[in-house]
C-alpha cells in the first residue's frame, strides 16, 4: 500500500467525487497514527492533506470513520471503493501463480501471493484453484479476465448474492 511522510496507509475510502480519506501508521513517529483527506491528482498520484495525528489507534479509527460519514453527509456522495492491504482476493483457477500469470497494475502490486501444492477446492468446494493473490485495490474485470483470475465471493466490490440480500431484508 502507499506511504506518505513515513506513514504506511493501512486503510483508505474513496468516494464518488474523487475525494477520500486515509488512515496511516508509522510506529517510529511521535504520533504513530494519522487520518488524512486525500484525492488522486491529474497524474494519478494520491495526494494527502489535512492530517489529524494521534497515538491511540482506536481514537484515530473513529476519527477516520467520522470524517468519511461527515463528508458523505455534507456532499451527498457514496463510497466508490474501500482500500486495505489484502482486502481483495483473487483465485488462480487455471495454473499455479508464477511470473507473468497475474496483473501488476501501477500502485496496486499484490499484497500476498499463495500457491497451493495442488489444485484444491476453495470457497466451500464451489471451484478448484491453484493459489490466490490479494490486492489492496480491486482489479478491473478485464485484468481478472486476462489472467483468468476469479474474484472471491466476499470481495467488497462484488454484488451480494440474492440469498444474502434476502437475509438482510428480513
């Protein structure tokens, strides 16, 4: 994930209007936790501003959530994407994960690459996979398709099943 001023970004929420908020951690800093407002500039580089610094992780996590909610309330925008290390999981169903068998988009290299010893059943036996990769940000449908990767059903960007929607509605 990204780094800014020595802080590793451990979570980010991007909103529909291109703005967002990030939570960072730097164990060597006097205030090891920070929340920032952020946006991606015209060159695609993430810019951070308006930091709130502190030493209590729980307090800064609350600040992070409150900043997102307040911004959504003021500007009437929805969450476009949540980013966190290992949040998006993709299964390699056709071959073991190796050089050239998975995408490496700019600013979204895999957080974890796991090869299984053989093709094994995953996701309660619903399909077989040779391994999996996790990413901080979601891959595009084209990236997943080009490399024959199958997104995990519980990825935040995946639509929920009808069964799950019915449970929530009941």
